[in-house]
C-alpha cells in the first residue's frame, strides 16, 4: 500500500520549524494521534483527520465504504462525533467512470449511515487509483480521548480482530478463501461509532484506532505518550481466519519491516510468541479496531455491550514500552 515508513515520517516532521504557539491547539501532530483537535469555544472543539489509500477490495462500493469507515474511525478514536467530510480522489483520466461513481456511492452511503454529510471533494488524474476522505467532527474539549492518557492498572481492550494486511495481500495474489475474504471485508466495514460512544460513557483513559502501524506500532505510540508499559498477551489477541497461515505463506507487506523498525528496541517478546504471531501483531490494518485503555470494571461493562477482547494491561513504566507474551 506504499505508505511512508513511520520512522521516516517521524524524522521529516521533527525537521519542521515550530509553528506559532496557539493555546487552542489541543492535539497537534507531535503526539502521532489519530486526529488533530482545535478548540473553537470553551464547549466545542473541532476534530480533523484525513486518510486515503489504493484499492483494498475488488468491489468498488466496498472499497469506497471501507475508505469512509477508515477515515471516520480516526474521529471516533478521539471520542469525537464526525459531522462532515470531503472526498479525495486520484483516478486515471481514461478510467472507468462507472467504477468511480460506485466508489463514491459506497463511500457516501457509509458516511450518511454515520450521520455525516459529504460536502465536496477534489479529484486528480493519477495512473493509480486512490480514495479517501478528510473528516471533520466535534468533541467537548474536556472529553477528548487521546492516545496519551493510559493509566497503570488499566486493561487494554481491542474491538476488532487483526489480519487485514495479510488477507488483502493474499487476495491480490489469489490465495485467500472467499469466506475469509468476506469476513475481512465485513470487519473493515464495521464502524467504530458504538465503540466510541461506549468508551465516552465509560470514561476510557486513552484510545487509538489500529491502522497502518499495526497493533504493536499503535500500542507503542500509546504507551510512549502515556509514559507507561503495555503488557500484551498475544494468545488473547483476536485474529481473522487464516491470518497466521497466510503469513506463513509470505503474505507480508512492507509494513512488517517498517513497523518493527518503528518500535525498534522498545519491545520484548516472550519465547512463546512465534515469528508468524509477531508478524500478525505488526500487520498493518485498514479500518482496524479501537485499542482502548480503561479501568477493569469499565472493560467488563464494555464487553457486555460490544464484542471485544481484553488483550493486556497497563503497568508502570519498565525498561521497555511493550512487553509481549
Ligand atoms: Co488512527
Ligand atoms: Co490516524
Ligand atoms: Co489515519
């Protein structure tokens, strides 16, 4: 999917000159969070995010819908409510316009189902199709859920299984069973709206959505931002069907190397964690689940309402930010 390596991106950002100080910037790009947050008034802040990528599904409507859900999830991950969006379209000049209208239709339907209006967009001629959205939402400035608030004693909850990177790579190479592909597509089309509402009600301490940096890449950012260590029980991490098999067959993306490189030395693996499992935990996700840090009682209430898994716990900062067993 030709995403810039997170380490390279971090380096580029660190070279940028500082912007003028502004007290209304509540979340900027320095903490690698899901979306930026800007205070408009004491009781309302804007949540803004943008994401687009190359086709992830054969069905153009499904591709459009997944692109919409993926962008919306960054607002949900901050505890925000999305309100409007703009489409970003890269499409070949001589491309099939019927296909483009189906991509836009799938995306718009998913936006409208979330109560979000598409205000417009921008198209550009490009040999390779790319599609996504910039989304704007709102949040109360005191109710922002960042990736930097995890507290020792919290448990870590994950709302979707892992494996979309390996599966979509396998689909492109024709080695994925149709049932598996179907399950992965359905998972990517599942919105984080309810999960976001629930974590607000239950006062979660931190959250991020699991996307391109993989479960461990995003867990690393959250642990780093929170100045705590995350202990992750790999046996409790839910996987999509056939994920480990596909990884064994070599269905790895560049994300596998890039994401490991990003986390670097800040991780220790128990001897029980197989190399396939390590790759699964680094597998880049599209429209992945929310990784939520919250009190154990709140996690119980969460799991009563929404299918999700406890995959680990937050402990005071140790030698490494991540310990995986
Ligand atoms: Co995100
Ligand atoms: Co994001
Ligand atoms: Co994003």
